C-alpha cells in the first residue's frame, strides 16, 4: 500500500475560495460534463467505492442518479460561500452508513481517509483536465500548485481526516500514478459502463439541463442519441490516464485520439460564445450571482 509522506496537508496554507480563486474558475464550469464519464469510471474502479456503489445504490437501474444527487452538493462545497463548510459536513455525514465488505472480503467504509481521498482526487483531476484540455488558458507550474492547494482547502471542508492527503502537487501526482497502476481494479459496474459506451443504450437527455428543452427533445431521436454518445465515449475513455486504459485493455485507437483532439479544440474555440447562464453548473452560477450582488450592495 502506498504510504503518504509524513508531512500532512496541515502544512499547506489555508486559502480563501472565492471569485478570485482558480478553483472557482473551473470547478463549476459546465465543461466538467465532458469529464463525467472519466471521473465515474475512475471512482468505480476503486475497490471500496466500487463495492459501496454496488451494495448501497441501484446503480444498474439508475446509473445517472448518483451523479445528479451528488454533484450539486459537491460543487456547493466550493461555491456555497458561508454555508460551504456546512455543505461539506452534510456530504460527510451522508457517507457514515456506507460500509461493508468488498469482493475480496476486505472491510470498507466510505469515510476511510484513503477511500475518501481518492473520490476527491478524481475531482481535483477533473478541474485540471478542464483547464488543460478544454480551455484556452494554460496553467503554469505555479498556478497548478495553487490550484492543488485550493483543492486541499475544498477537501478540508468535508471534515474528514487529512492523513491521506499529499502535501503538494508533486506528491499528489506520485500517489495518483500509484493508484492508477496498482490499486484500481475491474468490477461489474465498470464492465457495465464500458459495455454501454461500446453499444450506446442510454438516452443522453438526462445529461442536458432543463433550460435546454429543445436539445432534450433532439436527444431522444436515434441519430442524435448515437452522435451524442459517440462524443461521450471519446470524452470518457480519452480522459482516462493511459496506464488505466492499458491495464484494463480499454480500446483506444489513433483515430480516437485524433477525434478527441479535434473535439477539444472545437470546444476551446466555441466556449467564449456560450451564454453565461449555460457556461456554469447551477450551484456555481448561484455562487457567482451571490458574489456579484454582494459587490453591488
């Protein structure tokens, strides 16, 4: 098992998470939707998280439900202002009863620091990926370190032990690589998701916000549904670290890579033209609007 450095995240200075932070800039950006499949797979591949999802949710009957219930609150831990810490504690307490034994017979608990850290680490990865792949802005080494430190502040708001949290961005990368190479594993939920991505069976309609009613109608049409899931497949599998694709023999071709690069470039070019009301997830938009009102007042 990977051993985290003896240094603790307490060594990382406390940072204010607000409109001037890098985390606010990207965590609630609607382009995180392009990373949803990737993050879902990486979480499900963790032995404890995968076991918890299979044992404590109706994953196969309601595969979107976990995302729709969890994501707004998780973003609230960043964007809820004075209430953000309370939102974090609510998420923590929701996980108190999620425990059991995984398929190897090992006991698990959702609030085990290593398990909870991995779930959070995937969101840290998500934020960086939005900046690196879908945004025109390029993170400098200094900015990447600051974004990591802000992510640690995000984690602190859950009130879970920090003993599993790497002390800096370099240590995070080392631990991330170890988990991808040694800890993650295949299970029934991951196999189901990969098969679904190979043969699109689900409607993309639930992935679209209610405000885009016309797109929700289009998403029910077979040609549109298949086209949307072609993008979903590229985004989900292309976002996986290469070592993960290699370990689990996830099909990925040169053509797939070229198509994904083209899609990312198109998003980067088009995004400045997207209306602000759509560019942000609802919880993030509410945070930005609250801060704007406070400035005016």
